[in-house]
C-alpha cells in the first residue's frame, strides 16, 4: 500500500498572488478603467461604493460641481 496522497493532485492555493485588478466601465466616457489593489482596499475599508467613473471624469465632475457652487451665489440684496 503506497501512501499516495490524493491531495497531491489538488492545486495548492496560489500564494503571493494578489487579487487581479477589477475592471470597471466609466459611466461617462465608457472607458474601461481599473482599480488598483490599493484602491480596492480603500473602498473595502471605507465601505464606499465603487466608483462608477474613471479618475479623469471624476475629477472633471468635481471641478464642475465646484464651479456650479461658486456660480450659484445667492444675490439676495439688490442695491438699486
Ligand atoms: Zn471616464
């Protein structure tokens, strides 16, 4: 009787292999962008939902938002 291990045929868990980057499609420019492992960790830890836009679009939106905010200053007092 040989101590032939059945387990020998099993694929061992790949060590040191990091999770593959997750590919997401940008809502705005429809381009595929990837989250780095670092980013994914960040989103996992902060429980934020994954971004639906690439960095460039996200930045642009942020800029637009700020611009709108700045433009929407209430002009309550009319001085005439
Ligand atoms: Zn984009």
